[in-house]
């Protein structure tokens, strides 16, 4: 699946990621936050690996339920690392 990846700084130097199917707009519920484009047109595969702090299967479930996937609080990354 092709996705666009957004990143935002959280507290304590941690970052969260938001994954949206490629060329879809940011969902209304996240437009009031500090999301910045991180990467466009990324291959996001259902391969059991972690992509941008998101477990691939969990991300696909989130996308099917709400149209996007977002990092869980416990899975945020430091220093903006993906």
C-alpha cells in the first residue's frame, strides 16, 4: 500500500507518526495538531515489521477502521527515528 507519512514532536523529545493512504487529505480530527510531512508515496507493507514506529498489522487495522494509522503513546520514538 502506498502511504504518506506525517510526523509530529511530542513531549520529552519523542515523535509520533501518522500514516494515511497516499494522496488522501489529513483527517479532520488531526488537523489542529502539529503534523508535518515526513515522507510521501511510501511503500507500507503487511510484512510483520515495524514501519515509522507502527506495527504493520496494527497500522492496516487502524487504516481499515478509521482511514489512517497513528503511533500508540507507548510506541513513540526519540530523536525522530523511524
